[in-house]
């Protein structure tokens, strides 16, 4: 589909919601009614259930760093100093010969040999409201359903792993809670558990009046009661109910995740919002959470782009370089896929407010970790950074690439949504081989 | 256009023609349902539910809460042969019945979009006076605004016309919901083209329904939710995304006759002229909503007949005869078509009397069966599909709230406040409305997601495990159940009373022993009893309607 058509499709006001587009042939419903509930906890509703079983055993994890509003590629991964649109910042040498990045990211320049960078990203949407979900859903072909965000998709495909913690945690500034919207047609249970402002989710703390021994004792009583009830009954409901209690319990037993951070870590990651959240993200990964999204806001620099990036970039630079090195030192980088990206890049043209606007035509995405080739830079923009030269990649290609890095065969694995098989990534896209080991 | 309209009309007439077998005159609906269930299977049936299980189930379904201990002893102790029927009849007259029904229908119709005091009053009053389903729907579409009891009914429409987020006014969503909730057809996917999988869901049907609501708006001159209509001057134009040809349609029910949009000159376009003084909008001479209200909810509309019986069946039996509930069409036939058509026909014959329908369903053996299938165990899903065993259901957030308050003996702490909207507060709530906010935040589905599937969540578990509110109910004090139980010195009696209070049944010997041991081993008796109350509140048996 060419971009023009895609744009038209996106502009149409659609009514369909996750509950829609069910294929209602009874024999198929029989399958999904069972898989819907039996799959509780993550692994139902795939056309290939055996794949799901296998993936649930995988120890691979994801750290997804979402730079909301649009990081300028020109002030970060793809600088064009001394050109028409280059802006005031210089570029600096990285640990990769011949590869230079903006001077605003000196720490990242020192770990460039660990990263894979694609400077040839071209996507469709140039508005936040449509771009943020479109990109995080992998912009699949329109089949009249709302696709899950990457985190919900991984939660569904790979389950919660061995930690029994919720599989998709979103560390962000602002409010926390249970964000079901990300899950799309997978249904609310694959939504994100959001940790807002570093605060624990509501009701996570044991009441003051209850000791840990008391808590264990009352849960033993509850489990005893559950066993008494179970005999002769359909296990489906009870198991689903027990699963959420177990997840809650696992979360409660990890209070340390929300404790005050180690001062040394704070110094390493940065004493600011993003540093704090990246640190929480690392702890979540350490605790075994399958997918962690760390969110940074405020990058929409339509005005005063250069001062904006001068203040934002160092925080990103420090937290990003710190977490990559930290994961490597802890031996976790080999099993953790790390991605840093926005919903689009920013216009090369500098507007009347000394800002840069939205630019999906030519921007950059960086990644590292499991399955990803290290020290590789692909894709190229023209001299002024306005368009991608030669081959470009769309978000669908990246979804295929990331699934491949996680050991998920995205060309064959399909969701089963009420009887309708749905590819997990755009069917016209494919993995980017140069980025994969 | 004529071609299109004709073909659709014909298809619809054939598709949904009711072929109800005519029952023997003396046979009541509930007996016929049981006969049809028994005829359709050779499998083994579960026993009838025990008095305890039946009592809890019927209380949850008709009063919205578990029975009080005295209800348990009275019912089980009664030796009347007809005690189940007598109980059903008593609870259908219980003062909690309108509350329970208003909660059930509010969730079904509003799908957690929010609430409004006038709407709530309308629903409660409707079930108090046993307003029939056709009248209920008619009133929702076109309330008599002079009648105080009907004023809130417009909320169904106004709430859906409110903007949320950055979305434009969702007229298509409103049209779709009228199809889904009142006729059991989800035409949303036929908005832009004929439905891709479902032959009889035509774009012209969606657009015909859409034409009824495109000219509606929220009135700003009333103190309660109300709808006004702009003048419809010409038929609606539409086009399939797959074709070039333009079509037009006036308002039309799926399968029905298209209304011709008349041409009026400016002088005559209003039946009641707008009043600039009071800012009341006029009533157009051509009034699509009036037509919708007088033709949709009638026995002449087979889709209307069938929709609610299937929905009520699903809410009492755990799944619809047609499932999903808004997917009535040829490729998705009912599991038990004769039951469905018989129920629909009789419901219409009884003038859409909802109370009658509930009574008939609850009198069936199918409803009164046990949720335990002794053997063979592996067969339980098949047994459920054949209604040979009672299918477990989730408690709604409202049922759970009333039941938790009842079990903990804390109901009287919260005065009922029908007026005023409450918002979640950080301090402990003081009214039942505020308590309900907590339960909805912890257990309800997100807005616009039908609550038809069992979807427990971590947030609900954390609420039960750790919230200050739940602790304030189970911890000793304020004359709650824990305090009452503390007054009993004999441990066996404590456990007996605990089980009757929370689980509405006596403990088994194993349970008695286990819980008694816990009491003996615990150094602090008030804490021990609080934990026992909590454990039974949080166990599956309590959280499920079985």
C-alpha cells in the first residue's frame, strides 16, 4: 500500500471496536470461547497454540523506551551540522568508526558499538493522536480491529514468564493504574499496569493492621476455601480468579521495586524523572517482568527546538547509556531487547518559532540487546536530512524485526480473534536482516 | 436504490421469521424449556441445586445480594412443597428487586459510560411499576418530558452524544448501539460497506438506522438529559467504500420500510415551533425518533422480540442461546433455536413483561440445577453447553458490593444518596454511591466494553487484599459481623455462623475442623475472626454466582 492510500485509510472515521468483527461461525466460536478463558494469563488465542507454549518458556524480555512527542533525529542520531537545516549543534565521533551523533549525546556515543541504529525510517502519520497508537501498534493492515500495542502483544504472545508479575508494566510520569486501552482486541487483561510518578499501584501495600504472617495465614485460608469449592466444578473461573490473586501477591512481594533508589544508581541514571523511571524499569526487568515500557514526555518542540533538546537530550543520553551498560554488566543485555524511539522525527525545516514540526518521512530508531546485531548503522538520509535515500523501513518492518529478535516467527504466528486469524505484524513487511544477529 | 431496498427487505423477512412450535396450551414456558433441553441431549444431568445454593443464587439474581442468615434458616427450615416457587414470587415483590434490575439494565444499556440521577430514578421507577420492555424502550427513545418519572430516560441517547476525548460526536456509535442493544444486531461493520462475513448485515441497514439519529442533539434547556431533533430536510446519502455509486435512504429499521422524507416549506417544518423564550427546540413535523419509538419496540419487529429474551437468558444462564449477544444472523444460529423462538413468542404474547420472563426462567429446572457435575468430570464444558449443569457466573461489581456489605454487616453504615454525583475521594467514603465508585473502579469493565465475560483483574484482587475500605469492614468494630461473631464463645458455633453469614451455607466437617484449628492457633481472637471473614469474602465461592 502506498503512503497516499495509507493516509486516506487512516483519515476515515471508523466505528469498529475490539468487540466487533467477530466471525461468528459456531464451530469457530467453540474454539475461542474456551481459549478465551483457558488462555488466561497469556497464552490462548493463537492460531498456533504450541508456539505459545514454547514462547512462554523463553526468558527474553523487552525494555521499550518511548520518547513521546518526537525526538529530533537531527539533534540526536542523525546530525547534519553545517547544512541548511542542521541547527546549531555539532556532531561528535562515536565508538563506531565513521559514525557521528549529536554532541548532545556524549554518553551514548561511547556505547555506539553496542547499538544498532536505523537512520532510514519512514512512517505514515504526522499527528500525535494518530501517530502514537499507530506506531505502537505496528501499523498493521486495517482489518477493522484495533491491534494491541507492542507491550500487550508481547504479553499475549510470550506470557508472564516465571516471575508471576504482570507481563506488561509501563513506567511513566503522571498517573498510574491499569491501562487497558493498549490491549486492543486482545481484551483488557493484556493492558498495561502503569507505575505513575514512581508510585506503586493502588492498594499494593499491605494494610498497616496486618502483618506478613497474618497475610500469609489469611491467604492460606482463602486457598483452603478455594480447594473446597473446586471439587466437581468447571475449573475455568476459579483458575482465572486465582491467577489474578497470584499476580497481585507477586507484585506485593516485590515492594522493593518501589523503594527509594540506591544513591549510586541515581547518580548513574540521572537525578531526574527519566533517570528515576529508567531505574525502576531496570528493577522491573531484574524482577522478571516480560515487557517494560519507560516513557519520557515533552519532546514536542514546535517552538524553541534547540533549547528544548539541549535540556532534554542530556537526560535521555544519561539514562539510556546507563541502562544499556547496566544491563550488560548484569549479564541481562543478551536476553533483553532494548528499543528507543518516538512516534516520528522532526522536520528538518526550522519554523518561525525556531522549532521543528512533525516529520515521519525520515527519522531514526535505535535498539540493542537480544537478537540484535551490535555496532551496526543502516539507512541513510540525504545531505539535508529531508528524505531517506535508497531503502527505507516502516514500523511494520521493525515489528517483524523485534519479534524475530524475541524468537517469535512473525511471518507464521497469528492471533486468533474470535475465530478470525490475524497476523501479528503488517503482512507486507518483513524482518530487517541487517539488524538481526 | 429500490433494488437494494427490496432485496434487503426480503432477506430479512425470511431470515428472522419466527417458527415457534406451538406449545400445548397447558404447558407453561418453564416446563417447555426444560422439555426442549431434555430432548436435545442424552447426557447426564446434574442434581438440582441444594436449598443453600439455590437460595444464594436467587437472592443474587433478584435482590442483588446474598441472603441474610435468617433467610437461610427460614428457607431451609421450611417444609413447604412449593417453597422455591413461593420464594421466587416473594423476591419478585421484594423492595430490592427494582434496585437490582436497575443495576442490571443500567450496565446492559449504558455499558459503564457513567450514571445520572434522573436516569437511575427512571430505571428504579420502571422496575417498581413493572414497566414492560416495549414501554421501557419506547420511553428511552421518546420520553414524555412532562412526566417526572420519564425525564431521565433520555440519558441513553444524550450520553452517547456527549463528546469524549478528541472524538467527534459519535452518531454512528449511537445507531450501532440501538441495533445491538434493542435488536441484537451489530451493524457497526456495515457502516462503510456491506458486512464482509455476514451476508444479511447490509450497509443500507446501518445507514437506515443511522438516519434516525443523525439530526439529534443534546438539549441545553432542560435540567435532565433530553434530546432535540433538527429538521431532516432530505434523505441520507451514502456510498460503499468499494463502489462509486451513491445511494440515499430515509430512516428505516433493518428489514423494515423506508420512511419517505417529506418536503416542507420553512413555515410548516415544525409541528411545535422552537420557543426562543425558553430556548426549547421545536418538534419537527417529520419526526424520525417518534417513528423509531413507535415501530422498533413492538411485536411486529421480530428482532426486538428475540433480543431481550436472549440477553436475559444469558444473564441468568451464563451464556446466550445466541452468542455473542449482538450477533443474531443466519451463520450464527442459536444453540437451542426452539427455546429461543418459543421464549420470544411467549414474551411478546405476555406484552414483554420482564417480571414474567424472569419468573419463568427461574422456575426452570435448568436454572435450579447444581453447578456441580459429579461425573463424568471431563465433560463439564459440554454439560454446560447443554444446560445439564448450572454455569457459574461472575458477580457484577454491584452484586459484589451489596454482598460484601451484607456479609460484613456494614450495610447500614452507608446512607443511600440517589441525588448528586460522587467522585472517588482519597478519604474513606461515607455514602453508598461513593462505595460503589470504589467497586466499579476495581471490578467493572472499561466504558463501552460490554460486561458479558468473566474478566477478573489484578486491581480487583489488590482491592480485596489491601484496601483500607475492605479492612474497615472486616476488622472488629462498629457492630459488624466480626463483632457479632466475637460475642459467640463456642468455636463450632462461630464457624457455623461465619459460614452461614458469608457463604450462606453451613460448613462441612472438614471446613469446620480446619477453621476451628485456625481460631485456636491464633493468639488474637478479633484478628483471627477478621481474617476468617476476609478469607471467605475473597474466595472463589463468594466471588462467583454458582
